[in-house]
């Protein structure tokens, strides 16, 4: 193999690693800054704020005496508070503590009041959730909301007859009036009543005049986004592709594609794909996927890993900040609830443990999302930030949640756990975390 053949793969690897490092660095920086700033507000002094581990590349000491540093291994970070024996802030350096005055001890994690320690520890995950909400708020405000009445904002390229134009107001399709797009149930029922055929008759208002035009099916088998680590990625599908037939059978609606994939039982499908006027023949094998249900359960189905879309992008109008924040909070809650539900069902054996990704899977996903545009990458960071915040709240020693459990014990018992108990519990927590990392990495290497 010539070196020129390796360059695209090498470039893809570099892009994946860069995207992963950027995403992780943003999330870790926000998490650790939460610890730092709430600790500072609570009277706890930080000696070191480090982004990364290992040899220090850059550093500076601010006017408060905190050293801010960038280290060589960009896969995490930490805040080391005054008096800590290590970066985990789990135990204090007893010799150093004995030499401190009462005022100096108050500036340490060990010497600070219980409320200050608990607030400082909880701040890391809270800041992760805040980052998610902030990113989704920005995304929702940038996207806007679908304008009423439903109007053509941008047309997708398809091989079908297309007489719709940008600015057309959709009054009806095939003789049925178009319901409000905000009425999810009504709009879904409207779509289900449409015939699944290559072209439909659209009743539109154009420049003040009402007319009938011909256009493709409302939700054609078009690819608006390709899901990372999916069968579609493996087959070389791209955003903008239109699937014309499956195993020689023509299809015109995304639902037809979905039904055929779900009934494939994992057998390889032959697709005829239209891409920018060119016809391609692709083969892909649907993958078993565990998807959440509205009631909190899961269903196992076959998927190829694409996101569909309408034959046109609807025109949008600005979304207000209050509406955007409300949507962002709800989205963050849904991600957290879905993650916890998925973890529970994995433990119970109801769904495959392959749903748990490790560093390789996360890196691949970050690269794929970054390649699909800034908005997709920001969405990935938001989702990953919620996952990091949620993971850190687990009641496992070494994690923030474990420290909060220790503080809860101290609040009830009137004294902290003994040093011997702390060392033992921290060792157990470290073993659990390392075991989880090894398990997730095994999934990355061996799961289909």
C-alpha cells in the first residue's frame, strides 16, 4: 500500500482525535471551573487549576495565588485545593494542616464548613448541566421554530418532480387541509392519511395566488443526517442521499424504508441511492438497536442509522429566550432520564451492554458529529456534558457523588468517616471506575 492511500485515513484519525480533545476539554474545563468558583465563593482556596494531566506545558499564577496550568495529556483535569494531599481532594496532608493557623485551615476543603464542602463538590456536575442547558438554548434560538402557517423555507434536491418553490404557503395536500405543525398528533394523522406515492398534489399560496403544484412525497426516503458508528456510515451514505429502492422494490416514503429495515431481521439490503443526479448501488446490514419507549422501557429494533426529513426545510421564526430555555431544560432532563433508564435496563439484562460506549466510541462519535457541522458538534458536547455530570453524581467513592455521600454521613453522624475507611472506600471506588472503563473499552473493540 502506498503512503498516499494512508493519508485520508490518517487525516480522519487526526480529525477524530482533535474533535474528541476539544469536546472533552470544554466539558472538563466547565466541570472543574464549577468546583473552583464555588469553592472560592465559599472561602476555599485553590492552589492549582489544571486542564490535563502530566507534564505542564503552560502555567501562570493569578493574584489570588492559584496556578492555572495546561498539561500535556488533555484527557481530564482537576482542581487541587489548599491542604489537599492529592488532586482528588479526598484526603488532606496532615503535616501541612498541623502547621496552619485556624484562618488558613478554613481555606482548605478539610477545614471548611460542611455546607461549603458539599456546595463545592456538587458544583462540578451542576455546571455540566448548566453547560448543556446553555448550549441547547443557543441552538434553539439559532434554529428558531417552524413558522405558522407552514411555509417552504428551503427545498431539498430529489429525483422526483418538484414544482414547489421557496416561499410557498402549504394550504393542503391531496385535497386535505394542512394542520398546524405545532399540533404533533394532528400533523402525524394528516401524514398517515396521505397516499405513499412518488408525487403528490400540493395546494399552495404563492405571491397571493392560490394554485395546485406537483411535488415529492412530504417525507421521502431522504438522508438529512447520518448517525455515527452506524450501518449507513459503514456503507458510505451521505447527507442528501435519496433512497430510491430496496432490493429492487421502489420506495417513495421514509416510512416504507423504516418498515423494510425493521423487518429485515439483520439481513443485508441492497439500496439504489440517488446522489446529486448520480445513481449508486450500496449494500448495508441493519444493526440491532435498543431504543427508549415513552413509558420508560426499551424496544430492540433494526436500524441503519439515518435521520430523515421533509422534502423541504420549513421557514422558521425567532424563538424567544424564555421558550428556548424551557426547551433546553426539558431536553436536558430527557437526556438524563433516558441515560439512567438505559443504564438500569443494561444492569437488568433487558438491553445489550453494547449500548455503553468507551473512549474509542466517544472519540469516533465526536469526529463524526464535528464533520457534520458546528451545530451537530455542539449538540454532541451538550449530550456528553450531561453524561459527565450524571456519571459524577453516582455514589461511588472517587467521584463527586461519593464525596457527597461522605458529607451526608458526616451530617448525620456528626463526624467524617475515619481515614482508614476513607482510604479503603476510595480504593474500592477506583477499582470500580477502572473496571467500568475497561468494560466500556472492550465494548468499543468487540461490539458490532
